[in-house]
């Protein structure tokens, strides 16, 4: 095998495995969302994350919610926001997994777009690797 072929095969394999892993995560998340229970949480505090390298701060809201069983849980919103987006006392629609009440996500948001874009990029990488592998082969000599 020539070097471009080896690179193409390796690239295709890595992207293909990444695609499978990503799809597995998506399917798990959708399974949770199908059985999820909708609740309304309350922002109880705002945690500040300061980036000293770039000298700016982002703010991460911590949301408290009550499950159907009456347990009080907290969720730190994974995506930091600019100051003013959330304030203490704001109501936030959430979905939580009844099998694992500590797992919750915001009921609104743009996570579906991220899933579509991530899947498309993984599939694109797999196709690029396949093209490199197939079309960078040396010609056969009879």
C-alpha cells in the first residue's frame, strides 16, 4: 500500500469509529428524551467562570428542580452564557430521566442542530477517508 492509501484507510477508520460512537450517544439521548418527564426548574445561583487568558467571564446557571418522587435535584447548565441571560429566580423548562433523575436537559434549545451537524461531519470525514483510500491507489499493471 502507498502512503496516501494508508492515510486514507486510517482517516476513514477513525472517522467511521467516531461516527459510530457519536450515533450511539445520540440514540441513548433520544431514548432518554422519549421517556423524559417535563418539569419546571428555578435558577438558584449563577456560577462565574473567568477566563484569565482572554480576560472575560461567562456565567453558568445552576437550576434546581423537584422530581415526581419529591427529590430535589440540581443541574448546572453545561453551556456558559453571557451575563444577564439568566438571573436567580428565573423559571427553566427541563426534561429529566425518570430512571436517573440526576440526568436532566433543558427542554428548549438547539441541541438537535448540533446532533445533525456532528453526524454530518463524521459521515463526511468517513467519505473523505474512503475517497483517499480508493482513488489514491496506484494503477494496476497487467
